[in-house]
C-alpha cells in the first residue's frame, strides 16, 4: 500500500508540473492561475497546495527537472568524451542547449532568471544558484577527464577553465532567452566560435 501511495503521489506531482508547464507556455507565467493549473492537472486546488506553495515553487521544480535531466545526460559525455578538446566541449555544451527548451520556454527562463536576481535570499534563488554550480562543476569535470587522457595540457587549472567556459555559455544563454529571434543554431554557432580559440590554447601538443 505504501508503494502504491508513493506512486500516486509522484503521478499527481508530475501531472501538476506538466499542466503548469503547458499553461505557462500558453498563457505566460504571470497570467497563469493556480486554479487553472489544478483544473488542467485534474486535482483540487487544495491538493495543489499539498505539493507546491505557489507558482514560484512550480517554476523552480520545472527548472530543477530540466537541469537534472541535462546533468544526467552530461555525465555520459564526461565519462566518455570525444577525443579532441573542441569536439568534447561542443558535444557537452550543445547537449545543454538542445535540452534547454524541452520544458521551459524563453519567457519561462526569463521569469526564473528575474526571480533568482530579485529575490537572492529566497529558496528559489538558492536552488537556482545550486543548479548553476553543478553545471559549472560538470564542465570542469570534462576538462579534468580530458587532462587525464592527455588531451589537455597537464599544467592547466581544469577548475578555472571550466568556470570560464561555463560563465560564457551561461551569459550567452541569457542573451539567447532575451532575444526571441535568436535561434538555438545561432546560439550554438556563436558559442562554438568563442570556444575554439580557448580549446586550442589548452590542448596538449600532438605527439611528434
């Protein structure tokens, strides 16, 4: 019975998340009402509040779901990256970008970013910062893996390089969500061009 209740609880939570995500896309985050989310998820408003305190809680849950899936996919790339530094970076970063609009629209990302800046001490902001930090650490892990393979020069500070790369890809993603006309392909092309010189600088010389 306990297992059944846990599955039912998880199912209701997922239905609420999916209902909120679709409504945020259709009506916009600000215009979406909790009553409409509950109706679409086929739960009562009271049940909604058993899972989430407000729309901000749902938004951070959607962001978390997005980033957790990105991190999981990224782990496989870090474990077995392409041999060259440039190609490994391209594969990991494009995987991040390709997944970025699975659950969230650009407008939803803008709302999440604004909340994290406007309420820096809130649980939402702390969670958002933690997710960013985990993504940053994964980029550094990729550089360390390539270094162990001999693809990156041994004297390179892998953590610092990973932070530089993440800060740039994050800043460019912010520009992407700010500009409705900017495409994912355009984003990937710009970031790839920016990363190629750094990849060349940290790459170990080819064996003579």
